[in-house]
C-alpha cells in the first residue's frame, strides 16, 4: 500500500492521547457533607496513581479509531501494474539515427558523424540507446528495447564497436521515410505505456549532412507526435563545390543525353564531361558551363563503335563520388512469330495481312514473321526460338503435332476459329474425342463483347475507364464454343449472347488463347479497331521466354527478372556473383553503381546486362535550412537543453497517474466509516461500563 500524502502519518502520534486520558484520574466531584462525620479528621480520598489500564477494550477501540483517521488523511492507495510500468519507463531513451547515404562520402563528413555519435553515446550515460541508419530505407543496428544484460561500460563499448562497422553506401537519402518509421515504432512502443511519458522521454539524435536532395516530402502526410523531440546534428563540409550527372536518354547508336546538376553552394561553374572506356582514360572532354544551383542538358557525341564506352565521367568539382555515369545500350531482342495461315500478299481479306502489321520492328525488338501456308515446307526452327504461334487455318497432322509440342514446352498459341477453321484441328489440340465442340452462331446484325476479365494480362491495359469501352467493336459472325468440364479453361470475354468469345486453355506448360471469331473485315471490326495491336502484343508478352528487362536502373531499385530465368546468377561490381533462388522474380541487391550481368544456366537464354547509377538527388549537396523540418511539424530540441529537464515532465506525469489512481480507489472513505464505527462501539461500551460501575456503587 502507498500513500498520496504520507506526511499525515505523523499524526499517528495522536494515538497516545486516548492512552493518556485513559490513565488520568479526576478528583471526586459532588462532595456531600454528612453531619455526624464533621468531627472526624479530614482525609482526602485516595486515588490510584499507578499506570494501570482498567478497560483494555475501550483503549483499543479509541486507538484504532485515531489510527484509522490518520491513515484516511494520508490518502492510501494500492499500486498496480500500470504504475510499475510508468516507473520503469521514466528513464530517458536515446535513438541514434545516422545518415549513411552516398553524399556522406564527401570529405570528412563520415568522420564527423562517427565522432558525434561517439560523443552522444558518452553523454547518454545510462540512458537506453537504440542505433539506426538510414539512406533510402531505415536499417536497424541496435533495436529499441534490446535486452540489457551488460554493465553501462560494456554497453557503451558494444555500441562503439557497432559504429566502427558502419560505412556510407550509395543509396539516396529519404530522411522523411526514416523519421516517420522511427516515430511509428516509438508510437507502437508507447501503446504499452499507461503514463504516456515514453514519447516525452525519447529523443532522436539525428546525424546527417541534411543536404538539399534529402527527401522529406513524406513528413507532410504524417502527423508528428507532439511529445517526440529531435536533436539535429547537421554536419558540414568545407569543400562545398559539387556537381553530378544524370542520364536522360541513350539511343540505339549509344549516343547519350545527359543532365549536369551543380549544387547551390558550389564555388565551381566550369566542368568537363567525356566518355571513358574500360581500357582507356577519358577522351575528348566536352566543356560545359553550369551556374551555381542550376542544371544543363547536353547531347554527347556518338560513341566509337570499335571501342564502346562504358561510362561518362565529369571533372572539375571537389567531390568525385557522383562523377561517373555507367552506360549500357539496350540490346535489340530477336523475336520470331510463326503464322499458320493462308498467305495473301496485299489482300485485306486474309488474317495474315493484319497479323503481320500488328508486330512492327522497333529499336527494342526485331520481328521475324513467318507465314506457313498449306503448301509451305515444315518449320525447322527450334521451339525455344519461337515466341508466338498464330493458327488461322486447318492444320495437317504433322503441323498439329508441332503446335502441341510447342504448347507442352511453354509456348503461346493464338488459335482463331474463323470461317476457314473446322472443329477437327481444335479437337486434336486439346486431345478431346467429343465432336461438335463448335458450331456456327446465328447473329442478328452484330454481336458485342461483354463480361471482360480486365484483370487478365490480355485486357489489363484497358482497365482505365477511358479505354474500357468495347461497344464500338462489332462482330458480324462467330462460332459457338462448348468446352466440356474436364477441359480446364478460363473465359476471358463473352459475346452479349453469353457465348464465349476469348478463352484461355492451359495445355502442358503453355497457353492456348482461342478466339471464336476472325479478325478480317468480313467477320468483325477487330483488326481495324484500336484494340487489335495492343491485344496481339499482350498475347505475345504471355510467353515466359520474353526478356524485356530495362537496362538502366538507380541504386536501390528492384530489377524485375523474366520468368524464364529459373536458375541464374548475377555478376555484381566489386563483389562475388549472387546466385538467384529458383523462381526468384526480383533482384534487390542493386547496392552500388556499375555494370551487372544476369547469366542463366539455360544456355538458350542469352546473358543480359544492365547498369545501376547514382540518384541525381544525391548531387544536390547544399545544406537545407533547419526551418524546413520545423515547418513540417518536427519538434526540434536545442543542443543546450539537457535530458534532466525532460525528466521533470515525466515525474509530473507519474504524479498525475498516482493522484488519478487514488481518486479511483478512494480507500479513505472506507477508513473513515470504519473509524466512526469504532467510535460508536466505544461509546456504547463506555456507557455500558459506566452504568455497571454506578450500579455497583449504589449497591
């Protein structure tokens, strides 16, 4: 039991008063003179002056009543777990948040950061310390609420050893993300704090160069806790001149368009940029004038085809961490499409005429379109080199077997049930013996598409409301398709008569896309609509062997790998190769600038190269004004303010919690009631004893 006003317990001394009164004996009153005794010698009545207590029960009741009253004035209460948690959390908590972005590689900034962190650890004394680093993401070095088993000296030594293992990396700075994540974790931790003092007792020691490229926009969408304070240690570098490079475009001839950014506090305005190959130094530097705080865009000359440049280098500033720009021209992919149709050069009545035009050659891909007619020789290409098969005519038995083999090995086939198709070829492909799976539909005028599965890759590009209108796409005739239940399939779109229009039938490892209509103008408006080319290329993209990975990335970006790379390794600059797990779709170890190469164990899949460059925001190294953080609601703590002042608020909070707890329990009321009961019992008992004594005297 604890007391809200324990000084009142001094009143327990008053318990001696009833004992004293109990022992006091008064002279007899109401003296009556009796005539026959007036001549006797006067002798005062004897009183018992010994400290003898005659009525123990009365004394005990009076003492208990006094003690209960004194205890009631002291306002007793019982502690609970909430108060114990509040008492244990009154110790100050320090969160060390250190910037490890690439801009911290400048000059002596990292040395300053370690010295500042060491000083904070020393001043924190026995405060609990958590250590985090941040660049584009938050990294935990020593978490909050780590189990504490060492002495304070050992803990400090361990924290210093953790600091020695840290180095700045190549990622960009996302200060807003780091602060919001730390604040969110502290808020989550404070849920178990009934006193609400945990946030007040926590201080974030932020060590950073706080450069202009630090992203702090996410703080605008975050409600910063009013109790949480941040002490900013803004590091500064004497040599402030810095400029950086950003790649804007790189055409198929390897000619680059580059932006040069000069920092706002730079003292240099003249720079040089030049190509650099793996075997030689920079050649033919190009001079460029960039005013302080501005940027310029230049078109680099075409590179020498005999000696391909690997990067562009900038010179003229004081810091070279952001002066290299790696290059990797995107390689043109060779794609082969085989169309089993009826060749008809220049004839708009043939499906082949429109299918050829749906797959144009671009700088990113070279299309080889092969039309195989009924009288054409058999295709001799390896299945792995065919990216799409289109079937718009009846197939011979050998051709059907070839298409089935292609499907079983993971190929994609577009099968059109047009006027030239019969039910036989389709039945052979799905290996089903039931006849009459298809029949000619009776169309009254025209039919429209409905019940479209926009979540399927075939229709995903039409999900936006402005592109999802298919009411202008009309079909003059089509075939009714009745697939039995034992053939797994997915209807991607239906006609307004509920008959399937486009169906996906998985066969082996491949995909059979069936259209129950033709795309010539005699059958539908499909080939003449704006939906035709996107849908045909979406069907081509269903092939898992399609490699369409970009070749330029920023440090920290995730590289999406093609599904066909079931087992591959990635060569990383200045490090050993990384073996990818089976089925891994994302590569996230883009931790430093340079050239990367993906090599698959499947020899039919060519090696793929890509480069990783620095975020241009890191080149904006001019310091930001501290008021930027205050404007976003961050409560900044001055360097002169000590943690002792903060603990006063914690004590006040704890006192408020104790007062609230005593008010809820109100034990003093019960004590007064019991004390009054004791006094009432004492009165009754005293009256009874007095009456008994009087009767004895009378007797």
